[in-house]
């Protein structure tokens, strides 16, 4: 299997604060990896450093075999291969849903308008947002905005999709619609690296779960092992905290 992402002994920090302390990670074609871990453990920093939104201190990153940290690399080309969905939706408020999704195709890929339109509509259909194409982001719910953000990432045909807590800013009832869209996308064979604490979702889609704490990967394994039989006490304690929170939500169902 081809490596879509290969991270070797990565160190990243801010100022003199070391945040990622020697992480290695590999994602093969079509593989879906979920990252979990407490706040401040470096999950977002890891995702950002993969596309150099934060400059790593040391280590190696390869996307599709291309050395991302080399001085010669055209980082814009790399970013075109990688879709990034953040916790907040980052849509352009003055553009319609359709324009938001078409824009990268026209500006970055240079597609003619009719082709961009066709492609954008297709992807909006995939995330269930076709009928909202003429609305502006502020006329949509958070879940709908996040689905548009996912469409905008997908429209570029990325080889890797990075998702940083895509549902954490949403009310519980809006989460499911976004998670369903992500389950659907996961079924289409795209490689994904997802930071999430949605336990059921992680169990459904992840081939592997990586648990981070304090800048280290402290445990990783298939969902059945990591979620049900964690070996490390820190992992178990963290999962217990999330499960309690979930239980409190479920109590009123
Ligand atoms: N731009 C920044 N400048 C300085 N320090 C930062 C910056 N971004 C993050 N940090 C620090 O790096 C550490 C890791 O942050 P990061 O956002 O990667 O954690 P996280 O695991 O994503 O947390 P959360 O679950 O809260 O999103 C934290 O101590 C944070 O304060
Ligand atoms: Mg984060």
C-alpha cells in the first residue's frame, strides 16, 4: 500500500514551548485514522504542521512521497492535495454557498466556470446541500455551514482530508447530520485524518485510533482495542470522561 502521509519523528512548538515531541505517523491509501486526546495535547498543531500552517522544528513529513519540509517544495501544490476542515467553518460570508465551493476550482485549479459549476453542484449534492446553493453562510445552521466547508474541501479531489474536531462547535442534534456526511465520505475510500471525540463515529469509521497526550502518541490501535481495552491508564481515564459526558446527554433521549 502506498503511503499518503508519512510523518517521522516530528517536533513542533511555539516560541520555546515544545508541543509535539517526536511523533511518527503513517496513513496508507484509503486509511482512516482518528486522533483523540485531551485539550492542549497538540492535536491541532500536528494537523497544521502537516501542511506547514505551523512550521515544524525538526523531523520529516511526506505527502504522496513528496518531502513537505524541503526548501524546494511548493507548499501551495501540497495544500492543493490536502483538504482541511476546521472546527469553525471559515466560509466567505459575502459569497453564496455555490460561490464558496466553486471558488477554489476557478482560482486555484483554473477550471472554466461551467466545469467548476458542475463539479461544485455534484459535491454539494454529496453533502446534502444542493438545495441551499444560493444561500449565504449566515443563513445556514452550523451543521449546514460545516457541510459546505466539507464540500469545499472535497471539491478539490484531495488525496488526504484533515478534519479538526469538525463537530465540536455544533449542538448535539446538528452533529449527527455532519457525522453522517463524513461516514458517507469515509465509505468512498478517501484517506482521512480526523481529530474527534465522537466515540461511535470513531468506532464506525476509524481503521486506527491514535491517542495523544502532552505532545506524544501514548497509545494506538484499532477501535475495538483502543476504545474497549485501552492498555494505558491515561487513555482509559480520558475515555471515561468522554463517556460520562455522553451518558449525561443520552439520559434525556
Ligand atoms: N499559535 C499558537 N501560539 C502559541 N501557542 C500555541 C498556539 N497554538 C497552540 N498553542 C499551544 O500549543 C499547545 C497545543 O495546542 P493545540 O491547539 O495543538 O492542542 P489541541 O490538542 O488541539 O487542544 P484542543 O483539544 O483544545 O483543541 C497548547 O498549550 C496551546 O496553548
Ligand atoms: Mg485542537
